C-alpha cells in the first residue's frame, strides 16, 4: 500500500491508499484471522464481528482500480482511477444485511460487497454494482417515506440491499472471488497510470 493523490470529478484532489497484490495476500491472511476470531467469539456466546471497512474497501480498490480515501473525499470510500468517480462501498457478512447510509451520503457509484453470498461466510466474495435509483426506494410504507425523505429529515436510511435491490432485481455480481483459493485473481489496482 502506498499513499497517492487522486483527482475527483469536480477537479479537487484528495489523498488515499493504493493497494497491490502484496496487500491482497495480507488481506487473505487477515480473512483467516477474522474467521478464527469469530470462531473464538462464538465459544463465548458472542456474535461474529462485522466486516472491517478497510477489508471490503481495500478488496474493492484492488479489483476495481481505485484508491481508498480514508474519509478525505466527501462521503466517498474510494475514488476510481479510471473515471474519477466517487464510490461508496457497502458490505455484509450475513445472509440478510441491514445497510445504513449517512444523512448526507452521496456517491457517483455504489457497490455492494457480499461476504456471504451463499448464506454464510465461506471465502466467496461477490461484488455488485448498484446502478439504480435508491433515493426513491420506499423504506417506510406506512408513512410513504423514501430513502430521500429520510435523508432530508437528517436520519440514516437503513434497508437490506440484498433483499430490496440484488434479489428483487435479480442482479448478477460484476465480480466473484474466493479468498480461500491459492490462485490470485487478475488484479486491476496497484498502478496509478
């Protein structure tokens, strides 16, 4: 990982982390550690830990030629080196997610990283591009509140991306990887050309 400057679509510059194949190998090791910690927590009657943000965001950056912004660029998690899009990356490690967004969250592109595409964490990680109008999704049918309405009220909209979008629209993942495979998939990140 190294620090780089990246330009946003509005022309502003931010700093972020550029990941490479060595980082992917570290992430695979961290995945095993995460799984072992979760097993130990279960013996104490605890719940699994959520996916750490750097884990899903770094994986995204490696495979989608992007830079992780570390909170320096609006509400963007990453910035694409290909088209300078500000990207939000959401993830889950359970079968039915409850994804939340900040009241002022914005993005040019939205991706969802599913660490449990088969119902539980098994090494498979599927990436989905969420390319629909989520602002109009009704989150509270009784009150007729949409995602946009809840943001306008200063609230954090919450809903299941897997149920409301991926399953409802029968979306296919744009990329599938398995963190348990010995072979390293084709890496798109790691350069800032």
